[in-house]
C-alpha cells in the first residue's frame, strides 16, 4: 500500500519525564512517535506537577528542550475553576511564541488531580472563556462522575471497568459541555478526546452547524473491547474512558470508516506494569505500540470498502487506493492541522 505523503500528528499524548521518568521520558515517547511517522505531538497537562501555571509550562518546555525534543512538541494547558488562572492560560494559547495549542479541562476524574467535577464550575469555565472572547480549542475529558457505578468495579474481573464508568457518563458530560457553550455563545472550539460512544459521535455531528466541534478516537477504543480484558492481564487495557463492549466497538469502527470522527489520537499513556497490575491499577494504554498496525489496517479497510462500491469501474483499484490514502492523511494530519493553526510542521 502507498505510504502517506504528509507527516502524521498526535493531538493527544502523555509524555512522562521529570518525576515520572521511571515510567518513560519525553524523549523516549517522542522517539516512539517518530518511529510511527508522527512529527508533532500535543502533550497533556496532567503531569506531576500539572501544567496549570506559566512556571510549570515553562519548566516543562525547558525539560523537553533539555531532552532535545523542542521540535514538534506542543502542550495543552490545564484549566482550573479559577478565573485568573483561566485568563493566564488563554494568554499562552493566544501568544504565537508559546507552543501551547489549547486548553484541557477534565470534566471528570482521571490520572492526576485536575478534575473539575461540579457542573457549576464547568459551566463557569465556559462562561469565563466566552467573556474573554476565547476562540481557541478546549478539549474536555467528558465523563460525569455522578453517573459512575464504582461498586461494579472488580479488579479480579478487569472488564467490569466498563460497567463502573458507563457510556452514559460520557454522553451526559458531552451534552453538558455543548449546553454551556451554546448558553454563553462561546466561540471556543470544543474537542471531545478519546470518544468511546456512538451517541457522543452523533452529538458531535448533530451540533456541527451550531458550534465548532471535533472528536478524536484512539486506536485502542477502535480496535479493542471490554471483552479483550478477561483475566489478570486485562488490567493492562484499563483506561479512561474504558474500552467498551464489542458491539459498541464495532459501531465506533464503522463510524470512523464513515467519516464521522475527525481524527485519530493515541492517548499514549505509559505506566509501569506493576502500577497497572496492582493497586492503584493505573489507567492508560501504550497506544503508540499498536498505532502503526492500526492505521495500516484502517487504510486497508477503507480501500476495501471503496472498492466494493466501485466494482466494475475502470481503474477502481487505483481510485480506491488513493481514496484510502487521502482519508488516512485527513485522519492523522489535515483535520488536526485545520483546528490548530499554531502547528508549524
Ligand atoms: Zn489522555
């Protein structure tokens, strides 16, 4: 199959380094990305310390530079409920000299301590952004804690993670964000990372004429399901939001083929095996390790699907091959670039 003509980008990665160097370093993560043809990455702010202040972000940029990783390295700034902090982070996104490409809000608990769990506080963040006239991207981790059913989580049956953090928690949280943005007529671009529900994808497409919105899917949510989490080693596939039931996964994959999802983002999040197999049973998957195979299989699936629509046409194979190639380039590069003009590559 023909190789991609443009580099790839990863809009969602958890590079470690610093206090978390025992998990991985910035340079080891960047190296893995480059081996996959990825030339730029957006690092997530739930690091230790979190990237919620100018100082923490400056220190992070210095650390990346000290590891020789300034090229293609960008940051999502974490937002808190504090209006002054929000204004400061907006300033960084709007400053062309800073490689800060957008804001990240955790509207639910995940790794780190950045969650803004209350709906009122989340609403206030959107209100503040509208007041500031912010037009940049805000990625929101959408999982509503009040809908979690943690009593269903049994580490001896890792697949129960999907029951403890059900699909409805994601869907209702996305609805909240859309409602807040419309309420304040905010011009921010809402990005739903690691979408894991068909309803979430439907919402993204339903509201596309009323607000600027995108969603990304990870290789693991599209390729694996909760059924793949049987047995103790299933804990290695624990992530937030959880892998879904196989029936949902298949629908997600079809929606990806149908062009209903904006891009592929890895959410690559390394932990040690010990942290994953024992308490705290850390959430996060080394998704860059399955990325290349995933993209290759997707390209083949896109080509086959196109070919079946073109059966008798002359040059059908060539047409289908070009179509699949273009779609992959969209999903791994052009769609991301269109939302993040700051990216130079
Ligand atoms: Zn993540």
